[in-house]
């Protein structure tokens, strides 16, 4: 798995994705709900590494960091202020497991986490951004230019397998 610079075709795909999201929003349609139904905005393409009735975890196709991962809730919560604490605990347990895998599999030195959930009608989501050895530390890791995730299938298989074997207790 590595992140390649965007070529023209990738840039068009990324621009298209942003446009589709904007169009849904302008029509009052939640793009995340839409994506859970159709997968037309963030296609699985082998990028989904974990899913249960509460959340989906997926590698970002156009990441700002190698292995950038999105954890998104299935239900609407505008941000952490609306998040049920049990759900937060569940998300943290999963994050804990994924972060360990980012260290083991990608050799990440640290893994940063952020949540933005800005704009219209939304789903709670968190971003995990691995910082690999040799990469500069600090906030600039949140705003690096997007690239395109390449040669990732074998790596995402490892994550899926590892996460399958962990029991996350849903609805304690
Ligand atoms: Zn929704």
C-alpha cells in the first residue's frame, strides 16, 4: 500500500466525488445514508476493513496520509455532542485495534485522530491518520495534499482478517 500523486484521471474522480456530495446536499439528501445504500460515493473497492450495525471503517481512496481511515456511524449524530457514550466507547475500542494494526502493518510511528463532521446533516465520523517513520511530526499531517491509495488489496486483507478475529461487544 502506498499513496501516489494524483494524475489527471484521479483528480477528475476526486472532483466528481465532491460534486456528487454537493449535489446530494443541495437536494436535502444525506450523502452518507445514500452511500450506505448504494456505495456510489465511497465505493468499497476492497477499502472497507470492518463493519457492524453501528459503524463502518474504510480506508480513504484519496488520503492525505498513508492508511488514512474513516470510521463512520450508521446513524445521524451531528458531532460528538450528540454521540451516545456507549457508541463513543465502541468507536474507541475499534480505533484502538486499527491504530495497533497501523503500527504493526504500516509501521506507523504514531496515528493521529480527528473529527470534523462539519456542514449539513451529518454522520459522526472520525479520521485516523497514520504518521509513518521519517515523516515530520505535527499538525501539517492533517492538511497534506490528497493522493490516491495504490496497491492496497493485500494490505487491506490483513486488516480485515485481523479485525474479524476481535470481538467488539456491540450494545453492552
Ligand atoms: Zn445520513
